[in-house]
């Protein structure tokens, strides 16, 4: 199948060819005809499969037929959860609509609102926006939805995760009831279906991959390591393997800043991107990373969706996400558009629950690989899904307190050994058989009671 067979006009086909594409992805092949036909669409496809072009191309085709927008009017509204994703969608609209006489705009928070109001004054055919800034603009009468034709919710599941449900419903209350609605997401969650009930009418449902699956071309592996040794391990992996252009995910903003500083001290160019940075700083940081000026980009989950970086070879989970679905979105930043990639997760013993949840979600046991001199003192616990790999011998620690917070004298399960032999778990009963720790404690309590009688 080629794009020529999907009902797209010559100006759009020319723009597609200029980008070097000749065949649509599976989600594009199914979504483009459905959108052009005017039907509501609910589409689920994992990251890196071309979802953005899946709605951008047919929307441009629809707009090329109608009358241009005038005076604060908007013909198509695309809602996104993050500024980065809004910028990416806006870039896609500009790229594929370059040969069409259409106007588009991108609005989000973190920057001055007046220039955005000035751009909307003449009306735009496609407006890409984050919910909060859009409500601000609407409240100041800078934008009108009276003649809106199409509503798009991009990464709808992510917007629900980020708590935008009330903003979405408020925005929808201002839109015409007669419109075309498109919902694109990585997953079809229960919350997604509940939101869709009030938005779409007799939708075409499109699902081109099993929910919460990872791209087959991503090589995934876990590196067990003690928490306090993650930073030097990451630096060594970067140095030893000659990694260039690595996207590293941390759980917190402060953690992202701290890791970027630690990598810089190791002689590795690094920068951080997260919600506490101004939009200008985030734009410059991302641009530097794309150009190769910055070797390592340390990000929070704000960057898990919407970052479209060509040929990104490596993604590292410095911290595992608390929500297992975010693991799929994170590693989806690599191996995009059929390319290969590598996803490495640095996992400490206290992150076992997150790892177990991730493996259950993707129905896959992720390969374990140990790095010399970084073998963890405390191994990951066993689970029904995980077959524990062979372990290297580790040296005993002489310090009173272990680096991961475990108290001296406890094993990895939090039990204290009995007797002089520290490797011995539990006591012995009168028959000479091993007793459980609970049985041993009961025996000691009975002995004390007799002594006090």
C-alpha cells in the first residue's frame, strides 16, 4: 500500500515524499481513510508507530476542502498533555501542510500569552494546545470554537493520567455538538473508554498492536545494582560502550538535576529537562540534544511522550517508573519507525515491585546482566515471573549500615538470623529440625515466662 491510494491530495503527497516516506504505517493505513470519510475514530497504537501523521494527514485533507478560518475562529483543535508533544504535533502540521494555504498555531503555558493571542486574532485552521493555556485563552475571548469542525485528543490516556479530565470536559462543553472527534492513545484503558462514551459517536475503533506491548526491535535488559552506585555505573556504561545521544529517565525533577551534575563531573556532557524549567530552557535543551551538542538528556516522565528524536539509539531507566505503562512509553522513544534501539534499566532491590509489575504488564521476563565491580550487595527477590540469573560472588561488607538502608544483621528479606552463625535462618526445635523464625520467637517467649514464674 502507498499513500497515493489513501485519498490524499497532491500537495499533501508532495510533502510526504519530501520527508522520504512512501508507505503508510499500519495505524496510518487504517486511520487516514476513516478520518477522511468523516467518521469518529478511536485509535490505539504504541509509541513510534506514526500516530501523529495518522491524524495530521487526513485532517489537512479535510481542511483543504473547506473555507479558511476567520477572526479568532478555529477549525481543528488538537489537545495534547505536554508542551513538548504540542510542539511536535505543531511541527507535523506545518511540515505536511507546507503546500496548503492553511494557518496553524501552537499554544501552551510557560511562555507569554500575548504573542499567542495576537496569532489567534486572525483565526487559525489548526490549533494545537495544552488544556490549561487553552482555557486561559478562551477565558480572555482570544479564541472561539463556534465553527469548530474536528476535535483531536492526542495521547488521551496520558491526559487522564495527568489529571486533565476536568479541563477536557470543560473545554468540550464549549465545543459544537456537531463535530468529528478523534481520540488517539497508546492504550485502550477503562478510563479511556469511559471518557470516550461522552465524546465520540459510533466510532471506528483501530488497534494495530496488543495493548502495552513493547517494540520488538528494542533490546531490553536490566542491570541489578545498589541504589547509591547507579550514577557511577551509568557513567561507566556510557564511557565503556561509547554511547552517544542517550535519553535517561529519573523519577523526580531534583533527581534529574542531580544526575546531570554528576555526569558532568565525570566528563560527560549532560543536561536535564523537566517541568520546573522554563519553556525556553526546555526548548533549548531539547534542540541541543537533537543536534548532538548535548550527549545525555536526563528527563522526568514529562518527556516520555512527545519527544520525536530521529535514530535515538539508547534509553536508560535510571529510576523505574511507579506506573508500569510509563515504562512502555519511555522505551518507545527509541526504535522508532522500524529502527533498532536499546533500553537499559538500572534496578535496585527496593524497585523490585515496579520491575515485577512491568514484566507482568508486558508479559515478558527482561534479561538480567551484571556489570563487573557493580554487582549488588542485595539481590532482587524472586517472583513467579522472574527466573533469577546466576550470580557473581560478592565480597562481604564491613560497614554497620548498608548503602540501601538495610539494617546490619538482617538478610535481604528483612529477617534477623538466630545464633552465632549469621547465615543460619531460624532456630532448631527439640527434635533438632530447623524451626521458622516465628517458632523460634515463640520458644523464647515461653522460656522467659517459665523463668519469671
